[in-house]
C-alpha cells in the first residue's frame, strides 16, 4: 500500500472633507455616503436656523428671501451629495458641496441679522471637514470659502458698511485659517501613524506567511518511501498561521519512525522550537532506542537564562514485523486501536522535553490491522465534555476504519470555527497481508 498524507492546514481624497486617513481606510462606497452624511448635518442646521428665526420673535430676520435662499443652497448641496453617493466618478467635483455650504451660510447670515447673526458658527462644519484633507492646499480652499461667506452680504448690499466690519472679517479669517492649520496637521500626523502601523502590520504578516510556509515544508511529504506494510495518514491544523504542534514520519534502518509533538505556547516562537525538536529527533534515525532521540532533543532546548521551554513528545519506531518501541515525554495521548476494536492507551510517567533528563523506552506488538494513533491535546478540546473528552475520542476510534477515516473524522470536528489550540493527529496501520497480496 502506498503511503500518503492528507492536506496540511495549518481613495483621491475629496477637497471637502475626506482626509487621507479616511480615504485610505474606507472603501470607495462608504466614502461616497460620508459626503451625504456630512452635508445632511449642514442642511439640518441651516434649515433649523431658518425655522427658529421665523418662529421666535426675538431672533431677527433682516431678509427672509435671503435666509430661505440659504436653505435652498444647502439643499442643493444635499442633492449633489446624493448624486455623488450613486456616481463615484463625480467625487472629483465634490468641492461643489462645501461651496454650496459657504454660500448657504453667507445667505443665512445676511438674512438673520447680517453681522449680528447668531448662526455664523455653522461655517465651522465645512471648515473642519475641508481642513482634514491632506495637503496645505486645503487651507486655501477653506479661506476662499470663508471669505465667500463673509463677503456675500457686501455683494447683496454694498453700501452702509463700517470700516470695522472689514477688520472683524480679517480677524475671523485669520482665526479660521489657524484652526484649519491645526486640524490639518493633526490629520496629517494621524495619517502617517496609520500608514506606519499598516506597513508594520504588513511586514509582520509577510514574516508569518514565510514562517507558515517553512513550517509546512517541514511536514512529511504526500508520497513517502515508507515500507508498503504501513498505511500512514496525518494532519496538523494550527490555531494560528504558525503552530506549536508538529508531526513526522520517515523510514529508518529497522522500519519506520513516527513522531508527534506539542510545544508549550502558540505562534512563531512555538513554531521555531517545534522545528528544532523535529530536526534533532529526525537526526537520531540511526539509533534504535527512541528514548535517545528525546534525550538529544532536550539538550537543544537547554537555556542559560533559566527560562523553561518544554515540549511534550511521543516518538515511536515500528519494525516490519510489527514490533513497536516508543518513548513518551509528557505527551500521554498515544493509543493502539486493535483490529478487534479494542483501544489501548500507551502510558508513561516521563517528563516533557526541556523538563526531564531521563526517558524510558517501552515495547509492544502490533498485529495485522492494528493502528497506532497519536493526537495533540487540541483534539480533546474539540469535544464538548472536557472531563470525558478522551473517552469520547476512544469511541471515535472504535467506530473508525482505516487511518484516512480517523484523520477525516478529527478534521470534521474542527469544522470552520476557529479553534483555541493546534489540532494534530497521526494514524499508522500495520498491514503486512497487503504487501504479500
């Protein structure tokens, strides 16, 4: 029988107010709707100002037609913003919206008391939204818009203006420009921080992708040179891009070797330790005693700074006659499923690699049709009853057939939900009768 392995899983920003930060973060569709939302607020305040001035006697209405013309100008801005939300190509002309706002506020100001109007603060809305646009050119746009608002009454009624009015307008424009500069600088700094954070995130993601690719390359190949009397299947589904679980199989002078390990922790650090332990154990293929491989691996995890890094590991060697010798470093999740349906657990009291310094080799005999199965503790987390998870896994083995069936059932337990721990399973069936056939 051939040996195989199942799959290993492991915006141009608008002048009016879409800053570089918003333009990069939001999709084009949501950005279009932001323009409509902003203009809705401006229209609401302008309309409210006109209604309140009409209903409340002590609020002056110096020119009602101009006041309602301001409401109409703000409404035109809403209409254009609505069109922009449906036609993204018009975003290039989004400057039309704040232009309508500056005209609307200028007309409202003239119609509700001119220089004494209490509604002039509405101008701050388009000023702020323009100021967050990246680049100093936005300050020019808001200055032009503000000048339109203040100078529009002069166009409607050129006479009767005191010189102090021009001084007041000049100071107002200077203050608005200062506010715009401050907001523009804050928006620029925020945008740079976001871009830097994204660049760092992308760098980390690229490193994780490389690490995941390297880790996947360390798993056994889909086609192996193992003797044909062994049918082997395995799968590792990491909880993150890089996991701490690992498994391996390879031919040895006396048959085959199987290894399953689980490094303390998850992520890149655990994946590096897993790769190191796997490599050391594989380098011990010429030694017939599986305990020797664990002793060599613990030397590689020795740390001079006192930090404890340990790995639970099950390592077995199986001969063509079915004799199995195994060592278990604190793993305790290996079983033999007999051809008769009986399930036996392989027990050991030895410590994990990195904690212990002495391991014992045990021996057993596989008969035709017997299957040795080893899992990581992430498999037990897949069962709803934590206290009886191991017993439930034993029942899964009893109801399973060949190694492919065992591995497939474990993978089905994982499903599409994100698991809390890495999930690994390896199953090997001893089938010498198939070789003779």
